[in-house]
C-alpha cells in the first residue's frame, strides 16, 4: 500500500510540475518523515527506494527552492548509500544524490 502511494505521488510530481510547486514544503516534510521511519532494523527497502525516487523528483521539480532542505536529505541519502545489504537501494540513492546536486547546485567543500 505504501509503495503505491509513493509511486502515485512521484507520478504526480513528474507530470504536474507547476501544480506541485506550492506544495513542496508539506510533501518534503512527509517524505523526510517516511525516510526517518525507515531507518534501523525494520527497514522496508522497497518503500525507502520509492521515497528516495520521489525525493529526487521533488528536488528536480523544485530546483533551487529545495536547497534549504539539503541538510535533512543528505544524511538520509548517504545512509542509503552505505547500506551494503540492498544493492537496488544504493543505486536509487546514487541517482537521487545526482538529482539533488544537479537541481540545487549543492557542492561540498572538501
């Protein structure tokens, strides 16, 4: 059920970009809350993958406006990258990281 909700939200974000712009903040809060629920022992990797895809698409649509949410996104994306047990989750996290960096212009100073 959760996976379908995430897919529908992602489809809405990709297809109705202008409609989504005013709702970036509440959508972002819901996605981050869902990612935070998915940390720890009881992780459903399918749901986390779907949420990461949706985060990437929301960042792509929101562009520079979503830059303020990077401090919340990055630790969750990096955590997904470090998960050695779920290869597909890592692949989705790499794509999401690319979308976040490309859409916001975010760069880390070494």
